[in-house]
């Protein structure tokens, strides 16, 4: 079960980073000379958000949470808790800023291409787009780095073996640190 969740989490992370990269590449290199070209580019971005970014983010969050539930030692690791916190921030960013705006901007750009005067609404809708993309990409890359590097010094104080209270055994035996009494890995 752990290996399956790890592979699923890794694939979802790849999909998330790849989807954000595609979004950025389309913003920079797709033809945008005419309103119709711009609307087509925005439709492609909306499709990437709907079919790659949001599903990948959902699978990454769920598989990460399930990994923490199945493999109990992850609950005591600071890097896993930091990944969880950053994952929640990324989920909010992908769901509200990137995914939600992609569909809205695609609809508004299609109206502009059809001749409706909505250019000022379009400018307001894409005002913070690059900032959100850069933040979500940075959080995604940081999560991957934490998942690979797994720094040992990022443990919460309550999970550090040297700072736990000693548990004493029967009279005459040496104290044993509580951290040595762990459950076997699932």
C-alpha cells in the first residue's frame, strides 16, 4: 500500500508541475496577436487547469494524506508536516486562483473575441496570474525537494528522541527512550 501511494503521489506531483509549466509556456509562447488567437490560448489554458492541474493537485493531496495515515512514522517527521502545510497552500492556490481564473478568463476572452467590450474586465481577471503561478510552482518544487531530501533536523520538538521523557523499566534495568518503542512500518 505504501509503495502504491508513493508512486501515485509522485505521478500527481509530476502532473502538477508539468501542468503549471504548460500553463506558463502557453502564456509566453502561444500566438496572441488577435483576440481570437488569445481566446483560443485561454481555452487551452482552461483545459490544462481542468484536466491536469486540479486533478493532479487533488490526487497529490489525497495520496499524501493517506501516506501519512498508513505510514505512522510520517506523522512525527517535520518535513512531512511542512509538506502538508505547503500542500494545503498549493491546493488553495490551484483551486481558487489558477483553476478558477482559467475558466473565467477563457470565457471573458471569448466574449472579447466576439466583439463585446470586456477588455477592462479581462485585465482585472489576469492581474495577479503570474504571481500565483510562480508561488504555486515554487511550493510544488519545494515539496518535491522536501520529499527527496527529507531533512532530519526538521522534527517537531515533541518528536525528537533526546527531548522526550525517559521511560523506566522494572527496577534494575536501564531507562529506554520512548522513541525506541515505535510501531512497525505498514
